[in-house]
């Protein structure tokens, strides 16, 4: 290449670079200043929640009409993200409105954003944005987005912030939805941007393309998959008592609340031989159960714990090393519980919220440290003592009544042998076999 050619090429490059920079600068001005050409009428009013205002912007232009409503928080970081979201939506609408040649040329296109705000917990707010557009070509579109604001930290949260293991939670929710006969919450996959929000006593997963109905799962079902901080912060607004009054579980509705329920519980596992065999039998008879696991066992068989959870059973905490908690100092009690919880969370992405102290031994100190009522039992099968399948199922048949909690151990071969007959006879008597939480 000759010198002259090089110079010319360089000049061309410089000019094209400058041109690109100009375009870029222009775009940036538009982006940062919002839609400055539009004459907005702005209005601010107080929301029902302290520290949150509602901002309304309305514009009536010749080609289009806009009306947007959105919440304004005390934290500027939150407001900036919402403004960016709103501005992006407006700009893409305006671009479309400008280029479209509709059938009613004199009829302006219209665009609106509205929202629902729910206080999900302590300084935690869920926002459901609804964007509606009508274009002059007669097209009507509605779309939804969700945001969850931690107003204490000034952050928006996603699945990664809220859930112990969003991927494992996602597959558990999928199964939960299927069992309830609901469409699968396809838009929750534990990604950075997840289309769900926490409402009052429920978690709502948005349906894809707004074609299907949204999936509502009761918060109490979703809650064990949340990190402890969020379980605690949500508990403020979502007391379990309120759940019982407001929304009876679906199964009760279907069966008129008349079905008898019993909870099979298995302690001291997981065990590589018997736990797997028990899961196979439970699956065969569509029975659900609760496994009170030992942390020291979970460490060796995490895949069994994950299988328990993924097949719809509940995992409870049976301490790390099966010591009598009433004989331990407070620090040791907490350690026994917390280490086990951490092992289960790592294995299955769920927290073993229910606790059964070894030997059922508890006192005020233990209960205070647990912070919840421990789960004991109403029927002791004595399976650890008799090792006799006939005797085990005989005790259950004799003592079964509605609300029974049946104590067994998934570490004995003879318990596995008793299980099938035991389940068949309970189901014949009209019992639904559920987890302790569903009792
Ligand atoms: Ni035990």
C-alpha cells in the first residue's frame, strides 16, 4: 500500500469512527434524558405503604398516548433501575409507533404501564408491571415483568438471591405444579431474570407469553427452598395461621375436607439400602412421607436426600449425631441442628425446617433454641425393637386415626418389608398419606 492510499484509508476510518461516535452520543443523550421531546404531565401521590410513592406520567402526543405508573422508593438505586426499565419500554413503543403505518392514521397508538405492589415481607416488596400497547393497526399486546425490591439494602432480588439452590428449587416447583394439575412454571428456571414474585401467602410464576394462566404455589410449599434470611423476613407478613384462614389447601377443597390423613415418618437415615427401597414403595402407592435425617448420614448420601425431595417428600432435621439434646449445652444443641440443616441444604437445595429431637427428648431450653414446636409422633411402631413386619403393620392398623404421625426408621430391612402391607391397609381405610407439613 502506498503512503497516499494509507492516508486516505486512515481518513475514511477516522470519519466513519466519528460518525459512529456521533450516533452513539445521540443515542446516549436520548437514553439518559428519557423522552425529552415529550410533554409529560407528572403526578406523585402517596402509596398505602410508608416510604413508597406512586409516580404517574401522562403524555398525549399526536401520534401516540402514553400513561405510565410506577412506584418510587426512598432508595435512589431502586428508582434508577425502575426508570431505566420504564424508559426502555417507552422508547421501543415510540420507535414502533413512528414507523408503523396503521389503518387509522389519525388514531394515536396508546401505551400504558401499570403495576401491582405487594408487601411480601419485612422491607421486601414485589412489583408486577403490566405493559399494554394498542397500535393503530389494531394490534393489542400485554406483557408482564416482575421485580422484587429489598428496600433495606436498596437492591432488586432474583432467584439466586432468594433461593438456596435455584436450579433444584425450579425442578421441585415443576413437580409441585404437576401434582396440583397446574401448568409448569416454565419461566422460573433459576436464571438471573426470573418471572416470578412473592405475593401474600403465595408465590406466583408468570406463564409464558401470557398465554397460559399464571402458576400460584402456596408460600408454605416454596418457603423451605428460600434462604433463611428470606424465610424469616417473609414470615413477618405470611404467618401460617393466616394461610389456614385465607386459603385452604387445594386437596381439602377437592375432597370437601373429609379425607383422613396420616403421616409416615422415617428416622435415622438416609440409608443406602432401605431408604431407596422405601422410596420405590412410596412411589408405587403415590404416598408421601417425611424423613427425619441425621446430618452425619446426609454427608455420605447426599444423592438420597435429593431424591427424597425431588420425589415430593419432606426432609426433617434429626440432628447431626443423634444425641439426647436435653443433655447438651445450648451451643452444642444449635450446632447439631445447624450443621444438619447446612448438609441438607447443600444436598437438596431445601431446608429441613421441621425438627424431631432424637428419642423425642425435649425441654423448654431445646424448644426455645429450635424456635419451633418439635415434631414427635402419635404411633410408635417399635420397628427398631421387634424387627417383625407383621407386628409393625399390626400396631399401625390398630392405632391409626386421622392426623396420626407414625414413627418408623428407614435403617431396618424389616421396616421395608412391613411398609407395603401397611400402606395398602391405610389407603383401604381411606387415609391419604401426606408429609408432616401437609397433615
Ligand atoms: Ni432417631
